[in-house]
């Protein structure tokens, strides 16, 4: 079954974290650390020996440069749009050994791979992946090199004031629950039970990160209902092949829709830029029905007030 048949965000677990002491609006831009899967990939998979790549057209058809960059979308993805919303710069793919610090002490780092998940079964579907444990280990390596480059105080200030995005769960549901008929997990769990299982694994991962203090656990029916009325097509992918354009990734030989604005899915697994903008809109301004315990705009406003009181 193509993933386009799975309602968007039914199988996505997302966390947005802001550190308690972050830069004020007039201060340096925030560092932005991104972990997770292909929903937030800005080109890391371009450097891996994998078939899960988005570095060739039609990917990027609506990106500002109209070129494929490795983002699994027709245009901007979730980290890009969050960056724009918080007046930062878009994340870029980079290795843990690379970083830049300009005069404003600005750093962005993205470490993820398309098959990352919380279920131990998930990585078995594809080789050459960067598991979440490895991503966290690379982050530790990055921090050690950052301290050596910038000094303890500056490095601590940058990391403690960073915005962190962790995206997990999509591949767990697609590969372990929906894609394979009568899969082990679908026989083992009813859907609500599998959601709880994934979230419990997610919390264990978050326990490894000192910055992780606020978790968003999506409400399955509400988030699906939020997206459906905004598109004329939520069951067929814009780009793909086979029934519902739901087989495989988007290639030069795929069918491509003329109007990406009316499609929720770009390919069989990933949202269009317009869907990404709706998702980020909920991150930034959504009610507690969508964001728990508060949305990102509220968190950032609280951080600025706390910074101003120091």
C-alpha cells in the first residue's frame, strides 16, 4: 500500500524544543539543530549510498533555485519554513565535523536520515542509515569540536539557546505497520497501542538530550482533519507512479501534477511545500489541541521575556 493512502501526520511524531535561555530578538540568530528522517532532510542523503534520494528533478521544482537539493519535497521543507518564521537561516546538510561561526556566532546543523525511527525493527528495511543513536553521538562530537573552536562559554551559550527539531515515527508506521501486509507490529498492536509503543521509545530518546524539555504528541484525528479541507486531493501524490502515484519515489519518469498547491502529498511519502507550511503554522500558532503544552511562538515569547529580565 502506498504511503499516500496514510493520512498525513497519522504516523508522524514531532518535537520542537526551545531552550529556556535563548537569545533575545535583537541578539544573534539562534542555532538550529535538526534530527530525524526524510521529512527534514536538507541533503544528507546525497552523501549516502542509498536509493532514498531527492537530488534529481522533479524534486525541487518549486524551490527558489528550481533545483533538486536533497529535500524530499517540491519546494521548502519543515526546517526551512521554521527558519523563516523565527528569522533564522535555512538549515543545510553538513557533517558533524563541519560548522561555521560568523560574527553573530551562528550555527545550524542537520543530522538525519530517511529511515530513522524509534522502533528497532525500522532500520532493518534499509542499509546505510544513520540511526538516532548515531545522530546523538554525532551531536556530541559536534559539541566537542565546537568547544575546541569557540571556547566553553561561547559553545555553551550557542547550544543552550538553540532551537531543536526532532522528527521521528513516520518510517516506523509506514514500514512496520502499513507497508507490509500482516506485519509483525500490526499483528502485535492495534493502532492506538502502537502509537503508545512508539511514543514510549521516543521518550527514551529524549531522555538522552538535556535540552529536550517540551514534547509534542500529535492528536491523530484532529491533525488529519486540519489538513484535509485545505486540499482538493489528499489521497493521490502529486509525483509518482502506480495507483494513487503511491509506488516509489518521484523520478524524471513519474507523473507530475500541474498544480502542487492542491495536493497534500508531493510523493508517496512526503508533503508538498504547501502542506509543510500548514504543519509549521500549527507549530508556530496552533492551539493546545495540536501543540502541547504550548506552541512555538509562545515558547519563543517566553524566552525573550526571561532574557529581558536577566
